[in-house]
């Protein structure tokens, strides 16, 4: 047997009893079986189909259960036989060959025969258990899946095209699910247990991972994975997908290049990070950019980028590094622009001060349902930071720091649109004055549920037109003209 990664002789302890494969007792001859109802014809055609479908589904269920039991037993044998310390240097092909060899030998000892497809499926699942994330591995490799949501061991949902779907993938039991969760969090130096029942982490490919375990999670562990896009979506891609128009793209290019301070606002899953990534593509390569995030997701393509990520406290409750700590330190590192992945707490004070003190062109995202709500949320975050300032002073600080709010939204049909582009023009009394430049107008709904709409200008000329012109971006007046 191929044994490059097998433990030294004597170290393996399978301790497994052979699986009994005795044939079931033979049925009685048909002549001795008395019919329950005599002289009734057997159902044919459409009447027989439901019973046949039920039988096929039952057979498939039993087949999966049998494969699941075999996988569990073989996984134990793999852990006993494989030299886990040598797996780090193993190539994928060599490890798959070793797993196939150990599996084949084990099946022979257990007197179990499988067809080629079942054997191939079993080997792949065992490889995923040893080196990957078990049942989640096929979903992570599926490019059509955006989010993976686990509600206990037997209910795994995915999001495709903005819509949630229930999959037929399951874990063996809660212990199996907890083992996969522990495998993920231990790889990044974090922990999750009864004393610390929730955790936020990042997978090896950059996907965002969050988990909550019992007793806080009542019906089984809860897991959510926001998959990391390997191919960064640029502005041309978003225009092609209908997220916004070419006219809006030209305006946003001028705004970012002229170093306006931009906030991307939106709800959960509305595409804020994707929009921020796209807008960052307009930053010149000569500028020094520093990014600050809780979970590193931004994919900036500039030459001079410094990335920072916050850190939670350790087991003793010490060693935490917050976004505010990173932001304060970033101000001492001579950045041209600072990009904060998401502003959600007391770091808002330092972010606003950075925007006001020589770091023009900085960007961040916030959770809000409209541009006006975004301003209110900034005010609330300043209040939550514990700094006692008059409301007028807070609003004056916001009006001076923030130039542009881009509102992203996920519509009912799952599509993501840039529904509003709003400029902040200053203060009128104690109220922040704003003007909307572009908006998305909903016109109706198709029979299949798809939203019908269009992007339109409001007819208001940009407050920063003179600044655009000074920087060499003389936008035509036609982009501000509404379509009637």
C-alpha cells in the first residue's frame, strides 16, 4: 500500500470491528403470501408514480446514510493511520492517493463493496474531512454560492443570485459540526466554547466566518460564511451588471480622483464592500493608502497599500487591538488616504478628524438605509463614543468631513443597485444640507418577480463641479439632466 504518510509500524490502532454484511433472510415463496385485497388490479400509470418516487427517494436516503456511516468509520481509521505531522508537506495528489489506498484496504477488511462513483465520492469526502472543512468544502468551491448559512447540523442554506436555497448537504451530528468550527477558529488562533460561545474569523481564502455555539445557539451551532470573491469586480463589471450607469461611473471617478471624502452606506449584503473596492480603483498609484478592517476583505490594486486588521482579546481578556487603535496609529504613518472597511463604533471620531485634517479622499462604509439615516447614524456613533459635544458641533464636524454618500441596496429580487448618490453641501442653521445627484427609480415588477427600474439624474448640478474642473475632470452638463 502507498504509505508515504502512514504512521510508523505499531503506531496505528484501528480498533475497529468488521462491519457485518450478512445477506438478509430470504423471503418466503410468493405462493405462501396471501393477497390483502383480492381481485383488485395493480395501479398503473400516474397512480403508480408517487409510490415509485417515494421508493427511489427512500433508497437514495438509505444509500447516503450507509455512505455516511462508512465515512465516519473510515475517518477514524485515517486518523489512526495517517502521520498528521507529515501532511503539511504532502501534495494534494499524493495525499489523495494515500487516502484511496487506506480506504480500499479498509473496505476489503470490512467486506464492503462500492461502485466506482460511490468510492470516488467517499474518497473525496474523506479528503475534505482531513484537509478541508468537511461537508462545507463543495459549497466553498462553488463559484455560484455567495453565502453559506448553517442552522444546526441538518439544515445548510446557500445564497445564489440573491436568493436563499436549502441544500441537501448535512453534517453527521452536532459534534461533527463543532469539530469543523473548531478546526476553522484554531487555525487563526481563536477559540469557541461554552465560555466564549461566538467567534468571528477569516478562512484561508479570505472568506468571512462567524459562528455561535450552544448554549447560546439553541437548536445547534449557527455558522455564516460570506465567501471571498477571488476575482475583484471592477467598475466596468458593475456597470455591465446594472449596479449603476456609465454616467454615474464618470461622476464617481471624478469624485474619488479629486479626493472627496466618500461614505458607502447600505444594509447587510447590499454590496457595500464591493462598491468600496470598485471606487478604490480610481485612486492614483502615486498615493499611499492604509486600510483598516475587522476582517480583511478589501482588495486594493494600488502599489502602495498598507493593510491592518483588528484583533480580539486573548483567553485572559488582554491583547485586544481595536479599529480605533489601528486608526490612531495609521495617522502617524503618513497616509494620503485612509480606508476603513466599516465604521461601527467609537473609531468614528478619529475617522472624521482624519477626513478633516489632511487625509482628503478617505473612504469608509456604514450600515444605514438612506443618506439621511447615514448622517443620523454618524451622530449616534459619536454620542456612543462618550464624547460630550453639542449636537450642532457634531453636525458641523460631519458636514465638514463628509462630501459624498453613496447608497447601496439589495432589492427584493436579489439584485444590488446603487440607489442614490448624495452630496453634503454644508450647514443650514443646525441642519446638514444635502442634495441628491442620481437616484434609482422603480417602475414596476415583472411576473417573475424581477424589479423594473432605471437610473436617473435629478437635474441638480454637482456642488463640486468647480473642484472637478480644477483637477481636470470637466464633466458634461448632460450627465446631470434627468430623463423624462
